[in-house]
C-alpha cells in the first residue's frame, strides 16, 4: 500500500508531514534562532541545491550551530526525501524543499522534558510548489506594484539578512502595512535605513535602464540564489547586470523592473508607488530573461504557473509571496 | 491513576508536554512571528499574571493576530494548566508558565497539510521554575559582570522589543560574543544604537546612585513586568525609581547595580566591563529591594533559589538566563 | 458701493484677492524662503493673534529677513484687513488670515524687472474659514485614522519645522502616499528619523493614557498655537498635559487620541494604522477639551463646523487639512 | 510698435513679466510644491533644453503633477517665449529661461477665489543671462574658496534634491552662514549627513587628481545638466570623469577643483576651507574643459562673462550664485 | 635663596617647570591617552579641588590607569606644589593647577629607553591664572558671539567627553573654523550629531528663558565643575537650573545666555550666529550669578580679570579659551 | 669616544633620547594635536620614507600647522638621525623612525614659561625595530584572531583618521576590551558606524576570496603606507586588490585574511570572532605576498622577526601592535 501522506526528514527519521512539529522549547521558537532554505525543482530536479546548502552552512557557522552532518550528507537527505514523496506529487508539479536547522532545545530543558535532547534540530520538508505560486499567475498580466512601507529593512550590522534566518517578524509588519492599500497587486519593497532599495519580503528587486540591469548592493538583503542566477542569465542574453545602490528616484526613472524569488523565478514589476515604470507593462528584457531561464531548465516557467492556476481553486489571499492572515 | 507527564494547553486541548510541538509551516517558525509571555509563581500562586496577559494582547493587536479568546479566557486556561500539573511538581518548586500565540500555519499551507488550519496557534506550557534558576544561586555571591557586546539592540522603530516577540536571533549573537570572555559571571548588557544602555538578553538593568534608582527609558527594551514592580518596591522602601537615558559612564559611576528577570527577580551586578561598581559587592539597597519583594510574596526568593541548587545537579551552562549551546 | 471682492494687504497696499500674486522672481518662489502664519477668528475675533505674530518674527530673525515693520504694526494691518473684508463674509462665518513674509525678489532681479524691488514681501490675506473646515465635520463621527507614511519628518537640525516656512514639499509627498489607502478618513502622521511620532502634515498629535495627556516633545514639529492652548485647557479641566517622546507602541496603547489644528481646533483620532485606539470612538476627555474650548471662546466649535457643512456643497477632496490634487 | 517689456508664458497666455505673479493660494507658495528648470542659451540658442525638460517631467511624475501638456509642447513654448522677447535683448546677451510648474491653487481655494482654478500652474520666463553672471567674472582671477557650513544637505530619502524643487530654505540658511566669513569669494559647499561632499547651493562640485576628474555620487545632489556635460567634455579632452564619494580629505589633496552651474558653466575653485587646492590657481585642466566647452558652443564663455561685467554696474552682492539679501 | 622658577610635581619629584616634559614614548603622546584637570584658586585657595580630583579618578578607572596614589595623596601634592610656588606669584594673582595622569611609557619602550619605566606618569603643574584670562576682560563689554562650526561634537559612545582626556584634535579643528569669521568675539559652540547644543571647546553653555536657566543634558559634554556650581548658585538666587536638550531655535529664542569655564567662571553670550540674544547685552541674571559667585568666594571675579588686564601686555590671540596658533 | 645613547632630532638640535621630552604646555599634550609617522628600514635603508613624509604634510596642512621646514629638509633630518645612531644598533637590527610634529606650546604659555616659544614642535626619533616586533613572531604560527569590540571607529567626518594624529584614546579603549578575551592571539578589528570593517588599532585589514584581494574603502581608516604597497605587490604576483565595503559576513566567507603594519609588514589572520577563516591556517596567497615583499627589499621579513625573537627576552605583553599596560 502506498503512502498517503508526505514525509519529512526530522533529526534522522522520516516522519509524516503532520508530525513534523518542533518542540516549544526549541531555540527556533524561543529566539527565531533557526537557519533555513527553501528550494524548488524543475521537471522534478532540484535547482541550485548545492548553492542553497552552501548558504545554509555559512549561516550555521556564524551562529555557531553544528548540525552534526556535512553538506554532502544534507544533500543526500534532500534527494531521499524527494524520492520518497514523489509518488504523492502530481505529474506536472514540482518539489519545494524546506530545510530548517536550529540550535535545538535550550540547554536548560534538554534532558528534563521527555524526549528532548539539547542537540540541533534538522528538518527537511517537501511540498508541492503549486501551493506557493498558484496565486501569482495573474501578475504576468497585471505586473506587480511595488510600494515602500514605513517599515525599514533592519540593517545587516544589527541582524544580518544574509543569514537566512527566522527572526523575520518585521517582514510581517511590512506585509500588514501594504495590505491596507487600494489594489490587488501591491507588494512591499523595503528601503534600508540609508534610504536605498533593499528587497521585498521574500524576493530580490531589479531595474533595467538603457539595457543595463541593476540590483541593490548585496548588503541589507538576502543574497538570493535566484538573484545570483540573473547575473549569468544576463550574460547569456548579452547584457550586463550590476550591483549598485538604488534610490527610489532610479526606480521611477527605470525602463523596466522585476523581482526574483525561488518559487516563481521572475515576476514583472510594472509600477512603483502607483506610478508606471517605463511603459507600465511586462518589459521585453524581463521577458527575455524568463524565457532564457525556461530554456535552460526545460520548463516554460510562466506557462507552468498559469496551468497550476487552472486546476486549482485556492483562496485569493495567496497573492503575496508570504501572505499573512490578519484578524481585525 | 496519576499523570506521569506534564500537560500543555495547545489550541483547545491539553496535550502531553512532549507532544507540544508546532508545525514547521506555522508563522511562528517561518517568521519568528509569535508573541509570548513567561511567568512564575510564588508559593504556587502566579505573580502578575494579568499584567503578563495584558502585555501579550497588546502585542497581538499590533501584529493583527486574533487569538480567538479573550484575556479572561486565557487567564483561566493558565490556571487550569497549573492545576492539572501541580501533582507532578515538587512541593517547594514553583510553576513557570510559557504562553505562546502565533499567527498560525501560513494561509497557503492551511487545509493542504493534513490537520493544519490557518488559525492562530495558542499554547500554554508549565514547567518547573528551578530549571531556569538553579544555575544562578552563585551570583548572589559573585555578582554578575555586565559586559557590552559589539551587537547593538535593534531600535524599536525597526522591530519593537516592547512586543515580546520571538524574532530574537540577535540575542543569541550577543550571548555568543560574551561566551568568549574570561570568567564565569559575564552577562551581556546591550547598548542601543544611540549608545545608551538598553537591556540584557532577557533582563532589565538598574543602577543606584546617591540613593536614587535609575533604569533606562522604556524605549529600546522589553518593559519587563519585574521592571515595573521595582517602581512600587522602591516606593515601599522609601526610594525613588526614575527612567532615564543611562550611559556607560553612569554605570561606572554608580553605587550599586542589579538586573531583574521573571524567574530570579533580582540579581546583583557587581562589576561592569570588568571594573567594580561601587564597592564591588552585593549592594545594600539591592538587598533591601529583594528582601521587600520576598516579604510581599511570602517567599525568601534568594534562599529558595539557593536551596534549589542543593538538591539538583544540573550542568553549569545554565548560568546565563537564556544560555546557548554552541558547537565550534 | 460695496466691495465685491475681498482685499489682501500686499506690501503697503490693499489689493483685490485675485491680484494677490507674488512675482516669480521672489525668494518665496525661488527657495520656499517665506515664513507664514494662518489664523482664525471666533465670533469674528482673532484668536491668539499676538502668539502667531510672535512666532512669525522668530522665524524672520533666524532667516535674517527684516519685514520693515514691527509686531504691533503687523497686528494693526491684520485687524484692518479683517475690518475691510467683513461686509463680504457670511454672518456665521469666521475670518482665516494668512500672513506671508518672504525675503522678496532676489537681489539680481530687483530693479531690473519692472516694478520689482529687492525688499521683503509682506502679505496678509483673509478668507472664509469654512473653505478649510467644511469637509471635516464628518470626522466628529468617524474619527480620523492616523497612518504612518514611509516619508519621515525632516529633523530640525536639517530644516527647522519650528520656523513656519514654505519649504514643505515633503508634506505633499506624505499626503500623496496616504491617498492610496483604503478608506476616507486616513491622515498622515509622520515619524521623525528617530522613530518618534512627530506631527501630521499641518496638525499636532496628542494621546491620552490614564487621564494624562501626552504630546511629542517640541523638537521635530511645528509648535502649533493650538497645541500650546491644549496645555492651558488641560489645566482648566484638571488634567496634566506632558511633552514626551511618543512611540507608535504608545499610540496603540493609548485610551484616546486627537489632533489639533488652527481651523478645526480638535478632531478625534479613533484608530491608528487601522487598529482602534481605546474604544475606537470619540473619547470623553477629547470631547471635554473641545467643550471647554468652545465655552472659552463662546462658539460651539463642533456645531459651527457641522453647520457650515449643511449650507455648502464643496468637493469631498477637502477632507485632509492640506489636501493635494493629484493627476495620475 | 515694439514691446517694451519682456513677456512670460503663464498658463496658456503670454503676459508681461511684471504680471508674472503666482497666487498666494498656489501650492507653490503653500508648500514649495513646484518643480522648475533654469536654462541658458549660447549665441541665442538654448543649450540642452530637451534634457532640462526631461528632468522636469521626471520630477512632475514623482510629485503626481500633471501639467496638461507634453514635453514637445513645452519645448515649443520655450522657443516661442524666446522668440517674442529677443528684440528686447542686447545683441551680445543670452536668454535665461525659467520654467516653473506647480500643482496649482489648492483644491479648497479653486473656484472660490476669483479667477483661480485648481489646475497646475505652468510658467516660462525669459530674462537676460547677464543678470546672473555679471558679478562672477572676478572669480576667474581669484577663484572660489569653498567652505563647509554647519548646515548639511538634506538627504535624498527625506526630500530628494534630484527633483529640482522649490523647498530650498536650507540653501538660504547655508548662504547666510557663509556670508559671515572674511573674504569676498567664499561659496558654501555642503556635506551630506554621511560627511561626503554633496553640492553647492546651486552648483555641482568636481576635483581633479592625477589627471582624473571626480565628482560626488549622484545621490544627495541635483544631477545638474552641466554636471552631465562634464562627462562628455572630459572624454573629448581625453580624460576620465568618475562619480565617487568625496570626502574633505580628498579635496585638500586634490590638484584642481571647479564648480559647474548653468549660467557660468565652470568656475575655478582655488581654495577649500581657506587652504589652497593644488597650486592655488586656476587649474590647467579646468581651463581646458572650459575652452573645449567654448569651442563646442561657439562662444568664449569666460570672455563673454567678463565683457558683461564691463558694461554693467550691478551691486556686489550678486557674487554668489543665488545670493540672499539679509537685514540684521 | 629664593627659587626663581616655578616647580612641577613629576612622578614623585619637584622639577623646574621648564623640565616638566613628557617622553615621546609616553602613551599620552602616542594616543592622547591622558586624563587631566585644570583648576584655579580664589584668594590663593583652590576651588572645588576635591571635585576635580574625583572626576580625574573616574576617568582613570574607565581607562584602567592606576596612578599608584589615592585621591587624598594627590590632593596633598596639589597643595604642596602651590605652597612651594607661591613666593613666585604676584600678590593679586591666582594659582592655576594642571594635573595630568597618563598610562606612561608604552610597555615595549619601558626599560629599553634610558630612564623610562612603564608606569603611569603623574604631573601637577601650577601657573598664573592671569595667563589664561587676561585676554577675556573685554568680553564683559562685548559679550561673546557663539557660532556653530561644521565640526560636530564626537558623541560619547564613540569617545566619552566626560572623561576629561587629551584626544581633542577636533576641538582645534572647530577653533580653526571659527577663526575665519568676521569679528573678534566669536567662540565655537558645537552641536552634537543629533543637532543639539553640546559645548564650547573648553566651556559649558547656558541659556535663560522666562527666569529659568537651561543647560544641555550631560551627555555629549564635559560635565564641568563650574557647570555643576551654577546649579547651586541658581538655587541661591532663587532660580531653577534645568538640564534639557537645547536646540539652536531655543538659543535664538532665549532671554540671556552665558558660558562657564574654570578660569573665567562666567562670560556673557550676547549673540548667537551673529544674531542678538535677548537685548543683545550682558544679561541681568547672568550678572547676578557672577555676583553671587564673587560673594561666595570673596573675590570680585570680573574686576579681578579686568585688573589683570591693566597691568599686562599680552598678545591679543589669547582671546579664546584655548586658542590655536595657525600658520597659513 | 662613541655615543652611548641614541639621539633624537628635537627642534633643530640632536638631543639624547632620554631628553626627548615634550613640554606639558605643548598643544600635543593639551589636545592630542600632533601629526606623526612611524617608519622602518630594510637592511638599514628606510622604506617609503617620501610617502610617509608626504602624508605627514597633508595632515599638517589640514591642521594649519607650519613646521617651518619643507619635505626635503625633513627627509635629510631623518637620514641624519639614522646615520648618527647606526653605531648603537645591532648589525641585524633595523631603524624605526618616529616623526612627530605638533602645533607647539600654546600661545598663552609661549614666552611665559622659561624656554618655551609658541612654535611648532618637530621631533625625529630612531629606535630599534625589534622592540616592536619581537613579540609577534608566534603569530606566523598561530595566526591572529580578529575580534570586533563594542568600540566603533570614529567616522572621518568627526575626526579624520587619514590625518595620522595622536587623538587616539579610543584605540586604547578597544585594546582594553579585547584584553578580556580568552586566548593569546586576539587583536581588535573595528567596525565603523555603518557596520563595515574599518581597521585594527594600528593596522590595515585584507581578505582574499576566489583569488581576489579586498580591503576596506579608504574612508574611516588610516591609509597605511603598507596598505598602499599591497596593491603593487598584488599586481606583481598577478592578482587584483580592490577597495570595497567589507562586512563581517564577507570575512566569515573569506578564503584568507591578513593585516598589514609598518613594523611587521604582513601577519596572517586565521580566525575571525573565534571562527576559522578558510582553512584556519596561514594562507598561501598571504605567504606569497610576504615572500614577494621580502624579495623586493632583500630581507626575509618573517625570518628576521623570528630571529629577533631568539636573542631577546621581552615581556609577553608586547603581543599587540600597540599594547596597553592596564592596572586593575
């Protein structure tokens, strides 16, 4: 008899997804003291998984968390999880892995609470990509309107966003602000405390001006794996991609703009603060980048997302990358 | 038949402590998007529980999380949890409650993962106080040496510490820094970005100069319930307690200093940056405050902590309020 | 024969309002280099006119503009303008004076452009109060929802808002941001760069907590004449009004809130960032303050504004104190 | 019959210059809420007029002001104004256009004040260049001494100087400070709040070191059209011009320095904070740049300014680009 | 035979003043790593000497310099030095002591350079007060004009001015700036980086408004012993003296202003940034404070300084408290 | 008869080293108002002496100190001092010159204190290099562990570190902090106030990543002569050296790291904040740079330092570049 529930790797075991729960005494819940990665596959093959795991280990080193396994072992676990779960995935769906590593239950609780030991917690989950992206297909038509919230990005010298960590309450505060605006396609785009564009709450931002692609300096942002990939895609289509401090003025003055994120790859940004960018439509260079990406991975990324849309019936509040559910 | 494991209130049910685990798809784990309280009892009676719950609800309001119960209901749950668990507590131990409320599983996962619904997660746990304080009895002899780490407190306009939230990775980074210093009694004391004393990583700071008690302005700190209580204790012993911006210079120049925290109430700070404060010993006014507190609650707080120490054999790394376990 | 158009004092003459225009070569237009005051009457008698003029002269001193007349002379001019125009005002209307003093035409143009001399420009206009307040009567029912825009108040050490000057483009930028929000009663409330509440774009902000009235320290704000008056009103009704750094957290935690402005005096603020303040309705103490004010000046301020409303038919975009007309 | 007074384009009409006045109810005067450009001709031909107009429209877009005409129409108006006024200009003089666009009379006044409608105000004036530059010829001999005032440039995230706007009271405050210094050739050079050189109060700044030209990054400055032109001039004479954060130390260490501004094009800066730059005289590369410029436009720029000087008798306070007239 | 040269206490010995020289290998010269005090007598009796010495020892503690003597011993040395030198002082002159304590010769040099040991350097010098104050008598007539230089006070969290240390190059940079201004009575008054008034380069600043005396909060300033004394003087004449953040606007708006410094006690400030404070003359309350001070110490302080002036013929550049000699 | 004590050039004379002492009335001691250079020889030949002197004169110009001699004259003095002292140096030792120039005795003391004139003080000392480096040989084995102290680098706009000045108390405060850490090889590495790596307390910092060498932008650091030399060394071994803002994250992520300083040239940094950099050992590229340097100057730099070690018996506290001697 086949499995009827996806499994999750959890500290050496494969457990049912509904049992993939972390103790309330874990440092992850006490301090947001957890490093993580979220990936996706193309045609069931994980993309840039080594880069994800490499970034994860950098964060762990800085936080002095030793996961008791090495990069290669973690990679194998990821592949194993996907392999076990594949029978439960639709044929045309993709695997979205979530890797979590925390410092584990705090020392004072380990050994005292039944079953808890003070060792790092390592989790690898695997769920359908379409959950995340199904609400986004419409943005290929409307484009996104990026809006600057009052909330500023926390500067890296206070808490480094380059460590992909879980102390992100401020992302939710930015999301809440933007939810009050007129319109359906508003996404927050945070300024840092110097007034430069930093990032969205889960995506990286790019502008194009005179056929050159610009993206913020890699300081007060997560250095996304998709962000990194744009540099090589740009080269493939014969353009330069340059890291630069970007001000709101530069966005108003851009020809095109887009965001990148692991699940959707690229989405066009057609307005900024409710004012059109360039012609106000899905830009030609943005399209070329996504097309090239699709070619490289053998998946028509935009089409795949749109088709997910056809067969599903999810709530509309799945329209921001990491939406919140607020109760007034 | 008696219970053999403590229970935890978890979304309407009482579950075993070892089952008190939060889904990896919960906003608490995704974003550190959880508000919490930790309390203690004196002689088995919860202290300032209403104040704790009131503070919790302020945080929930700001984060737009609706816990689907009101303050009174939560209070009742707290009392119920303690009542159920009491038979499993030592006679001379106290109840430490931990109340957690998160936004719950993210909207895109609710309904898709077995058993998950996109409703707020509400947890009330109850564990022995002695776990937390047993390593601290020695500090009544040595006092604490407060040291300023390089890590600065995140200012409230970026992420408000007055919301008692779980996005505290930066606390752990401060703890790691201090763990590298010579000596056994070093606790981090964070400066804010203006160079004023803010707070420890889980405690509030006070100095005494010329018989006046001073504590930092309630801006870039958690406004601790114990901190609040010092104002009335001070009045009871005939002294003033004043909120003021405090600079390192003022600490060097103080007559006495102490920290407050829920589990230990008051601990003396006898040196700052490895330089003696006042006479370098447990100060007389500090003692008077703790004595008064003990009288008010009918428990000799210092003695209780020291006696916990005699009957237990816990690891020494329980010497900081929220210690970390680092692996090099 | 009666006048059919209001007059404006303009550099020593009384000219028709439609001729009250300032040369494009004036420093006022070149640099926003103009100091101003806007007043109102109660029962046709100017309120706090001396205070307005005193504040004006402070600004002129700092900017080294010599208006070639003294405070007394300016006062007389104000009274004269009102006297001339009174026949053109409705019986139940009030006089809103606008006093402008600029450095005058720049030195390089004076003497070259026909009719221009490089002397300060002094203007006193007088128009019906109802123009400004007619759209505001509804806020006594709904209250205002104060929202923090991304735009921060310019700190006083860069350009001092205490000089009531005309370099206020940033007010308009805040107004534009807020105009994108859902709802009809959103007003911007600016944070300063330290994250404290500063002011609205043309009004001062107050909260009430436990029967004490608080308002931001008089640093990064215009020190409004109405703001000053609240201190004495508070005393009259037996309350204290205290200047304090106010954070967003304090506003969420307040019992009541209100704004003050010259034309409307007091308007209730019933929510902050779309979350209710206190009971979410027009607060009792706020009402008492406005009632006392009405008594003191012999005008039922709220009623007067509501009655203006009945007999007029102005466009709804008169709903913010200094609304903008934007074209998308 | 010949005109005896220059005309100004004013909202669709050509009016006499002395009638080119803006209503006191205009947003330009209320908020400094006006975008502008100032140009000059060479041999009666406007220079870089398209660039000026392009910059103007960027500012209008950000401020959400719709001038009700497009770039081409505005260009035609500019040419028309110059054509009408030319008969009133000296043969050897040049046309200095001033284009102003404001949001227009505030909504609450439009329709109420006689003749006012709430539509944007568009003005194109045209006056002799010599007014502005006649006092500057001496600086080709003495050079300018740039001095850092206490006043800092307002950073772009608070009010963007790249929008050429009229909220510039702080320029006047810097001008006033510098007027107190010993000497006749002191010009303010503002630092931004990071301590980098920003700009003068109406001019851009350059240094030359080892045959490379440097100018501040285009962040906290107006991106001057003359500044832009230096990049191509530099290329023409075989040098590189690079945008870089410039500190005071770099200016002390420079070989040459100069400022650019629309009316005078280039003026040599021979000292900084009263200490010589390089040899303390009009630098060779600076001269070459101005020479090249003169060649390109067919006007000996320096000579023209000096000859203006001979035939005029203007007051000496025309010695700063935007001088103020202060009364003590 | 009488001494013909003043002596200086130097590491346990009394040496001739001309031999009071510190090794170039001393930490004082290497790092500005020296704490100091400068005092004065009234009628040959040292004023507030204990307070001076107490402040010195606070600084030494923070810098971890152990002078190998205690406060009482240092006091005795001071008295001894004055006693020895008294015969060389004019009858009507006063003793100005300078106490210097440095970390001493750096460890790597001690023992290697002949005569050097790596022990702290302790120096007490004693010279005529009139040297310092003789150029200041004129300021009782003209008053001082305080001017804000571009140089900002270094905030205490970067280098604490409350430690009276010798790393003061930035004082000299402020002095140099102010020396370029028109006029003979300009003294620098530094803003801190928040834009508040901090202090002069060797004096504390006060304003008076509505019979209340205000002085900056004791944060980014040296907490002068004379500053402290004003609080008790104020009480003696029935006024309040309050510590407050003071902005330039408050100074423009003040009734009176003055500075305090050890040698001259009080000097009136009659203008600020070249604009009159109050009536622009030596204020009545300022006078009362100095009069009270004179009574308390039995010396007519103003008269004494003026009489010094009559019998001396010192260079005029002694007109700032710590003047510099610059060579252009 | 041979000299038995080294001489020092002191204001035109050669005096014995033990007499090279600076008056307590000198501006150097009063304000840390002194500019300096420290050099070294290779095989008795001074290295980059012109660059050192050039940097010295830049600082003097900014501080408006005129040393009354030119760069060539100072160079000759340096050579003369070395020539006189050479007989007293070991054959295998090197000459470390220290050049000090201060503003000299303050104006009010000059002429009054016996032998003092208010002219700049110019000193050139010459002492054995081995004093400084003898304690460092061990670091070629262990490498240095760079640690970020709480003390931040003072930003250049408050006091410019590019002027090699003596107001460096804050260096000592950083040194004191680091002295409290576990371990023998901890050196402070300061962040600037933007959170970027600045410099050590007397050395410049470099990282290597993917065969490219990076060093902080030359803003909040001393631009070391050895730092400059790395750029040409890098070129000689075929690598690029790039100035860039470096964050702690970049250091954790580096392959190698090293510091440069005049006496030791290059020392390997093998860990950062107690976490290994790269392989945690003396990096290959770092070695190549030092090897190339050794070739260029004809001295095996590492070997020379290690051999100094063999023949000396100095105290271990000579282990930081500018160690302090603290007394607790």
